[in-house]
C-alpha cells in the first residue's frame, strides 16, 4: 500500500495491487497494510481482484450423481489408436462409462464406498483397476466383461517395480504387495504376494505413493520408505521423517519432485528425505476427509479451514513454484483428474470442472475481500472522507469505522468515487461482488484526521 501525504491533515492510502492476499495466522489488528483479513472466491495473483476458482458445468455430467471420476486410456488394436473412456462411480454404487450413446452401466461392478482407479497394462492389454476401501478389486479391459479379483480391501495403491503396493482397511500397520508383474494376484507366498508390517511410533499407514523409485508410505505421524523391487527377500524399509502433528492421507500426493502432505498444522513439501513447511498463510482445521490432485504445477486441495464445518469447506489452489494461492468457499468432497483437467464432486454428487470462473455450476459465488483493522499508527479519530476504486463490474463497497458500518453499491465501468463520511479510531474496508466478470483494482482511501 502506497501512502501520499496531503495538505490539511489528509492522507491517501492506496492499494496498487492485491497480491499480498491474506494471512490467516494473525489477528486482523496486526496485519500489514495491504494484507487482507479475509479473501474468498477472488483471485489476486494478477494484482487485481478477479474471478477466483470455481466449478463450471460440463454437459457430460449433467444429471449425474457421482462419488468418483476417472479416465480409462487403452490402446485399441482394431482402431490402431488410443481410446479415452471417461468413467464414474454413482451414488447408487454402480460404475458407468461413456460410450457413443452416452453413459452406460458397467455390468457386474458395485461399490459400497467411493472407489479409486488406476490404468495398467496386464498381459499385453491395457486395463483399468478399480478398488474401494470396502470392496475387492475389479479389472476391466474395455472389451471383455469386468472381473472381480480376490484382493485386500485397498485404501490407496501405488505401482513400483511392476508390483502393486497397497494400504488396506483394517490392517493399519501393514502394506500389502501383489505378485511381480501381476497386480491382480495377491496370494501370500514367497513367490507371489505378501505384506510388510511397520510397527513403530509413526502410527497407521495412510497412503502408498510411487516416488523416486521407491514406495513411500505416509503414516499418521511420519513417512517410511520401502524398497520393493525384485525378489521379496531384497525388500527393505526405512523410517525417514517424524511429523510434529497428525497427517491426512487424502490430501497427500506426489507433485512433481516433491510430495505435498496435508497435516493438522498445515502443508509440508517432502523431498524424499526432509520436509519443509508450505503455505503458512493458510490455517487448516482438522481435515480427515481432505482430497487433493496435482495438475499444471498447481496443488488442488479440498479441506476444512473452519472448525465449525462438518466436512471440507474450502478449495485451495496453490502454485508450488511461485507460492501464490487462492481460496474458494466450496464444499468439495472429492477432487479427481480426467486427463490433465481437474474435476470436483460436491456433497450432493454433482460434478464439474475446476476453473477460474467465479461460479459454482453456473451460480456466481459471492466474492469477498476484507482489510485488516487499520488505525494508521495513531489512536486519534479518523474520518474516511473518500474511497476510489477501478472496477469493471458491479460491486459493494463496505466501510467500517469502530461500530459504524456503511455499504455502497458501486457500478462497474471505470474509476468510481464514494464519499462515506464516517469516522472512528479503527477503519476496515471491504469489497463484495455477487456476479462473475468483476475486476477491481487501485483501491484508494482518503483519510482525514478529526
């Protein structure tokens, strides 16, 4: 925020750009000028307040009620090309796939909890492996009827060294592995599958990840590494990291050359040996149902930021390279990827694409920017005599001075001037937008003493 001194006791305070975003760690009375106490559904990474991340409608999912989405990519030998098939698990427990005639039920496949899916080439044919924490594995090659496999009840899975490694329901301290070259064979024997138990203070296993040629096992209070290539006798495990607070499996994924982990006290980037704190400005509430994906250098996380919320209440988009982030108040139960695009599933089963659209399936999100409590370094009474801002959409300007509050409707179309004429010792400014396409910049406040 730049400051221009004016004659006769006036001071003009200007926010040239809004990139300071918010810092949820601190009380609003100690925030630096330009740092917001609250930013919701706005994107500030370009300096102006613009439409933040929302969920846009995809006609393909109109009328669909889903718990999970995925894409099955296989090579079609008859067509001589790769074929992409979008699929979803419905709230009715059935699996569906997209054909030239629309959504079709995949016969014989039923899930009692939201599934995960992985593509794999098995016996020369591409197939999709589908699992859930309460159902055994299904395998489908896109041509023959799907088949059910006698597998553990898998909560997460990773392919490494041509074996599948999985964390499972019930057996919280063991990682299971399949036969070499066959993720559908789980018979425990020296020449096929088996399991490795990890019994120490790091707690139960939450997530198995293929990273840097190893299987990394994210646990309640730390990370272990499993070397699982070749013969079972060569398998070895090492404990690498102990977390200060609890970790959550759903928000933990591989993001390029690091693993981003969601913990009770925030986000951490783990490089295979040590962890560093990330996105300190965002305070997370306990988020056991967190969900995350990685796309285009960004970490997308659905989690809780309010202790009062029963489930995920915020969509966080974090650019790992430059550290910028955006917060949208959207209750997303699960994030999924279809190819390189990110999709979100809401609590009612509706699904759509995550984009900078400022809306939730066609309905504009209410966007908020609120300053901290500003006293401008003096306990004296201040009067907010004038506020100017540049906006291309209709917005509401909010001015608070101590216990007094005024709201002003500001029409879009250029630089606009408002004269609040209210005073107090502490000033707060706010901007609200209830439509898409708003673009607000160069917020300037004229403060006069007395």
